[in-house]
C-alpha cells in the first residue's frame, strides 16, 4: 500500500508540475465541446482605448442578430487579460493580436478562426492605399528635429511602448533594434508602457517620450486632436511585415458554432454599419479564414525575443 501511495503521490506531483509549467492546456481541463448560449467577446485596446467600449458595443449587437444569442462586449485592459479570460472560460472570443494568439494557442489551446484584412499604407504621411493585405508593419516614430536619425541614436532615450505581447508595440521593434546591435535592456533605454498606440504617438507629439513603437498608420488616429501630427512626428524605421490580427476562440468551442461565428463575423464586416465599426476601431476592412501555420513568422520572432529577454 505504501508503494502504491508513493506512486500516486509521484503521479500527482508530475501533473501539478505540468500545470504550473503550462504544458497542459487549460482548455483540456474541460474537453467537452462547448456551445455558447451567450457569447462574451473581448476587444484589444490597441487604439482609442478610452472610447473603445462605446464603439465596440454596436458591433456586439450586430453579431447578436446574426448568431441569435446575446453577445456581451468587454474591453480588456491588455492582451494578457484577454488570454487569461479565455483560459478561465470567462471570454469565448477575442480580437487577439498575432503574438497574443500564438501564446494563447501554446498555453491554452486557443484556436484562430479569422485573420483581419486592411488596406496597406505607404509613406509619406501614412497614406492608405487600396491594396488589401492580411499583414501590417510596425514603426518606430520620433519627433521631427529631435536629432534622432538612426536606430543607434535611440540609446539613452525614452520610448513609449505597448504590452509585452504586442507585435507592433513591442516585439517587432525590439527585435529590429537587436538585429541592429541595440539591446533594449542594456543600452540605457528607458521604456514606458502606454495604453493604446494612439497614446504612443501622442507621447512623442507632446514630448513626454523621445520615440514610440506603434503600428504603421497609428498617426492617423490622432489627426483630429493633433492636425499637424504628420509634420511633427515622423517614422525613423519601418519593420518587415507582421501577420495581421486574429479573431480567436476557446479551444473547446464546438466546430458547428465556430463555423457559425465565422459566417457571422464576415457578414457583419460586409454590412455598412459593421464595416464602419471595424474600420474606426481597428482600421480593418474584413476577415478571411486563418490557419495556425499563418503565424509561424510570429513564432520565429518570439524565439528571438526570448533570447533578448534572457539577456536582461
């Protein structure tokens, strides 16, 4: 009996260790297929964080009409809260950015359904083209006349950034610096996290930061409040392409409901009111079906980022 007890205790210790390390998906704790009777959808506050909820609520109502069930819209404080919300079962669906999706899929079995499309931008002045793409770019912006003319000039400067899971607001720019011989942690660079890419732009515009990490096109968001933003805040560096944002769901959501949700999102996005909302909130034009493999580039950058983090 003592031997059996020791075996059981050893087995439980292994399971506990796996859970702590994240090698057991949280969604696996309830493998039964899940069909929501009320859909909770989380929005990522990547821009216009203060007005996001009022703009997102109408989108939830449009989805509700398509799905035939109530839809509750919540605006997360950051990417991590959306991920943990899905892991705990409090959030069914989320507008996860690419790095957030990759992390959520790895840790909790979250599944990607759709990838957003948008019109590509070109410089100067974040001009929107009519070319639809399912990727985007990050930019490092600085104040014109600041004397910052190259990435090396960012040493010793203050940079406004987004959360650690943000591709455009953290990972892609940090990796770009690293590839140019600059370590975000070791080169006397001060970072300050702001809530929303619009706030990053305004930090540079107001002089509270020397630079910011944002998605290309972020300056357009603040043009109403700062009409001369294009003249005062300029790109220092534009990164390679980043896979676009996702519509992701809990891993145990039933395939039938996943299909229904895909159709609902695409239908709403094509409607006049729905299209206006996603364009205002995320500068998106629509949604196309996505696969897990579409985000392998994100995983590649995540490995480099892990190496940078280990250098702290």
